[in-house]
């Protein structure tokens, strides 16, 4: 049931730009939605990963939503939803603040503050601080960029990492860099709004968290190859 709800949320966000409001161009109300779902076989299990985000607003003020998660062996192992107010403060960068709710693995909430935008060389950059209502605190950093091989074939190197400032025993996470996800996604845009893709990714626990996983006999993760589809409106 949770898996169906998570995927439904990913696909049911606003699908088209809203009608412009009366007034000047900077008062226009617009929207954007992007979602992707992929499949991989790793550690002897079928793994489905979903990721989506979108916004509605104008040039200065926006409401953002974000969701992501994993379904391992038919069960949801990780699922989160974010609701953020975003304000443009400099060139292509916004300051964001709001709430994150984790449905799995152990429902809890976070206050969120961070930045998102385009760094020099068109690096899509996100940096957010999560202040847990149960006392845990961590930072998530993401960067990616699109490299156009042709007008339709696009390669996207990407990297994401979590830095925990506190231990989170319930999640078997120790303070320090806890996870590294990085790799390359190659997509082919059949249309400007739909693209299948192939991704080669390294996704694993690192540092003290990886040491804890090995001590408990758990697989810290590693390389995987996935296939999926991406759509945006």
C-alpha cells in the first residue's frame, strides 16, 4: 500500500504550467514537474527507486515539493516527502525552508533549510540541513550536470552524500559521512518530455556507518546498473 501511495504521489503532481495571472510578466504563476522511476537487480533483490520534484510559483517565490525512496524486494525501505518555500535571492540560487516527512524506515519529521540552484559551469547544486524532531541532524549535498552528446542523447554525471552531525542509532547511522551515491545516467529524449535511461551508480554506506554495517553482518552496498524512465512537464 505504501509503495502504491509513493508512486502515485510521484506521478500525480501538477502536470502543466498554470495560466498566467493578470499583471506583468514577473507576476505569472507557472509550474514544473519532473519524475523518474528505475529498476535494478542488486544484492539478490529487485530494487525500484523513485524520485520526483516540482514547483509552482513565480520568478521570486515558489512552493517546492520533493519525494524519493526505494522499494526493495517488494517492500518500501525508504520513502520521504518534502514541502518547501523557496525564494530567489541571487542569480540562479534560491533559499529554501520547510518540512520533510519520512514515511519509512521509521516515520519521523525534520525542519529543512538550504539552497538550490545552478553553480558556475551549470552545476545543478543542492545543499540542505535537516534538523530532526528527535534530535538527529544531517546535511545532504547533491551535484549534477547535463552533457549533451547530441540533441537527444544526454549524459548526466551526478553525486550525492549525507553528512550526519549526530548519531542516529535507530537508523544504524553514525556521525560523519554516512553514504555516497555517485555515477552516470545516460538518457535518450524520445520527446522533450519523455526519456528512457540507463544508469551505472555506486550507492553505499561509507565511514563509521559502513563499519557498523559490516560489524552487524549487513551489506554496505556497492555498484548497480539500472534502467528507467524520466518525464517532465
